[in-house]
C-alpha cells in the first residue's frame, strides 16, 4: 500500500512537471514551426534570458519563413529593422554573449552629407562627400574590379543616401546626432555624434535594439554561432546551421542576411594570410576568428582582401604598454583640435590627412617592440578648447588612465615650443595670414594662445601608436546587397537567398576608408539587405 502511494506521488509529480513545462513552452516558444525552426529550443530560450538583457521573448508570427540575420552589429540591426518594416519576421543570431559587435564601440560617429545638423553648424552645402571617398579609396577605385562589383555605384549609394541614413537614425530611431566633427580626409565637418555621455556606437546600437525588441516578430539569440549556410539542390541559400554554446546543432530556414563583421581581429587567420607584414601590430579589435569562410564555402567572390586599415591612434596604456589590444583614441579628438607630436616633441603631419597617410608618417619613424607588440611613441595633445568639446570622450579616457590632464608649464620644453608654434598659427589663421607648413586647414576648437599666457592652462595628453583597425576588403556584393559568386571566365552571379552588409563586404572603401563611413555603410547597405531579403519571404 505504501509502495502504491509513493508511486501515485511519483505520477503526480511527473504530471505536474510535465504540465509546468508545457505552459513554459507555450509562453516562451510560441510559433516555433512558423519560424522554420526544426529542433527543440527550450534550453536556448532559458540561456538567452540568463545572459542577454536586450533579448525579447516575442517570436515571429505568421506562416512565412523568417529573415535570418547573422550578426547583431549595426549592419545586422539595420537589416532587421527594414525587414520587420517590410512585414517579415526576423531571427537574429550572434555568437557573442552580448549584442552590438564592433559597432557598439564606435567612437567618432556616422557620416552624413547635407544634413540639418551640418546646416545648424553653418555648413550650408556639402557636395564633396563622393569625391572625398573616391580620393581616399585611391588606386583601388581605378583598378579593375571583379565583375559585378560596381565601385562607383556602391559609393554613389553610400554617399547619396548618407543624409537619409542620419535622418533615419535621428528621427525614426531617436538617436541624438546633433554634434558634427571633421575627420581626416573630409573636406567639411560631416561626422555626426550626440552631445551626451554615450559614444555614438553605443547610442545607435542601444536605441535600435530598443526599437527591435518592442516588435513581437523579432528575436535575438546571443551565444549562437552560425557554422553553416544551408543550400538546396539549386545552390540557393535556404537557411543556416548554428549551435548555442555547448548545445546541439540547430537548423533554421529562411532568407539570410550575413552581417558578421570584418577580420581585423583575426590576427592568426585571415589577417596573417592577407597581410603577414602586419604581424605584431596591436589592434582595436578584440581577438575573434573571421566568418568569411562560410561565404567562401559557397564560392562567393572576395575583393581587396589585402586592404587593411591602420588607424594612427590607439592608446598605449601606461599600466599595460605591451598589450596587443588597444583602446582607440577617437579620430574626433584630432577633428576637434588635437595635434600629434613625435617622440622629439614636434608636429610632423597634417593631423587631418587620411588615416593611411598619417599612419604611414608615424610608421616611417623609429619603432620599438614592447613585449611582442610593435609600436611607436607619439603624443596626442588637446588644448582646453578641444578637451571641452570632447569632454565625454576625455572623461572616459582619463578614468581609464589613458589620458592625463597637465598644465602647459609641466610639459617638456620641446612640447611647449611646439604648442606655442601651433597656437600662434591657429591664432593668425582667423586673420587668414597663416598657412600651416604641414597643410592643416581646419583647427577644430583649439583656443590656447601662444606664449606665457598659456602656461597655467590645462591640456589633455596621451601616448598613441598605430593599430590594425578595419578591413576594407570583403565579400563582393552589388547595389541590392546580393552576395556575388564567381563563375567561370571571371564572371559573377548573385547567390540566391543570401545578402550581406557591413564590414564583411568589400569594394566600397578601396585602399582607405574615411572615418565615420563604416557606421554609414552598415546603415545604408544593412537597410537595403533587410528590405531585399524581406521581399523574398513576404513577396513584393
Ligand atoms: P560588427 O559590429 O562587428 O558585428 C558583427 C557581429 O557578427 C558580431 O557581433 C559577431 O559576434 C557576429 N558574428 C560574427 N561571426 C558570426 C557567426 N559565425 N555567427 C554568429 N554571429 C557572428 N566606424 C565608424 O563609421 N565610425 C566610428 O566612430 C567608428 N569607431 C570605431 C571604434 C572602434 C574601437 C572600432 C573597433 C571600430 C570603429 N568603427 C567606426 C568601425 C565600425 O564600428 C565597424 O566597422 C562596424 O561597426 C562594423 O559593423 P558590422 O555590423 O559590419 O559588424
Ligand atoms: C574613430 O573614432 O577614430 C574611429 C572612426 C572610424 O573608424 O570610422
């Protein structure tokens, strides 16, 4: 009798557990089959809730296949936004434990030409963005491109849609982009960021995520690594294979937008394959393997893979000078008035030249090897005017110990001499008398006077060195963001079912990207990719 009673208890307990599990499944895992999911996802949903504060429990409704977005950086988020707007459901997968990729780190801002924010700062006209981009892209722009890669059309789209991209973020996504700075290689100030404490990348990513998570047809899974692109017998992409942490393999069917970022963090993989000469250079990108191989396995064409951007200013942390990972000293610091000084305390370059030119000038000087890292000894110095305008950046860098505030009188005599010389140049520039022998024409917010009058003023200084930052090369794609596959005879053809956007793509920036144009390409081409992929699942 006792045995029978305990059996009854066991049955009751099992029933209760089963019932609770069924309820939880209904709550967290509503239209599973509608989204094309094949295998059980219960453990993933719980995992997601544990580690991802941005995640939504809402799953797509309707019977259509979803748009699958690989990567939760700005390119992926922009694609998701437009795909949802076009009526598709979106499943976003990211292998990182948190969303945002490198996009969340962006520190200087996003380019836009002809915006109302430029007008408000007295820039009434901006018709040089296309020309600036082509000049910066250099020889690559005139070199023969792989068939199907229309560099001119891609740059026209990038620059021509820049105002609407900024307006979209400001008006629809509610991001403050009211401050405009002039970065290297730009003829006028056109790089937009907000006036608050949040750097532009974090502001944009968090605002977009907020919008997306409010949509019940959107879901995001972090720690979900895509390891296969599934194809049908017609070679079209049908979906993805992925796994979550140590979990079992999953498959998901749908139109795929590939927004997996660049390979500047893949030091021992693609970077060493295409640019072995950069071995030992520090990077602004945390170490992460590239995902380009998934596209290569489908026969996708690649372009400009050896065009790797060296950013001139990564901070050397006095607490860990040999670290291979460096915090970026945002280019906006120079745009707002900062200058660069050599190890002997002299200015040596127009600080607002393009990144390749500034980096080359630094790397022509003597370097040292700290630990196993190759670096150069350059001082970045901001006068009080530049420090004030860049206050939110400076506050963070001072807190991290990367920037020190010092009175002019406490600097070395060589640096004081250079500061005085430059201050005199800037002071006379308003009377149109001065020409910088190094060619700088825009002085940002520099207001420090020359001579004894400046000795008790406080400047901001940090040590910087060139860093691997961005990969211009990537997968070949067209103006509809379709990934191109190589065919015999050098031709290319779009791969059905597959779109790409962001740093994973190549052909836009040529040999050198302009600062602020990566966030822009993510927004412009991410939106195109999302809209085009959505068309394929919801019809036109
Ligand atoms: P990312 O934002 O890098 O996102 C890619 C995502 O894909 C990642 O989250 C990654 O985890 C995920 N992923 C990769 N492979 C897989 C896979 N197999 N399965 C699942 N997920 C995968 N550009 C500007 O224009 N302005 C700036 O001010 C600026 N500042 C910068 C500052 C720093 C410190 C850095 C590093 C870069 C900066 N850039 C800036 C460059 C710019 O931020 C990036 O190039 C851009 O954000 C890339 O966006 P993305 O969406 O293509 O890729
Ligand atoms: C920076 O803030 O200097 C980076 C900007 C960019 O990479 O576009």
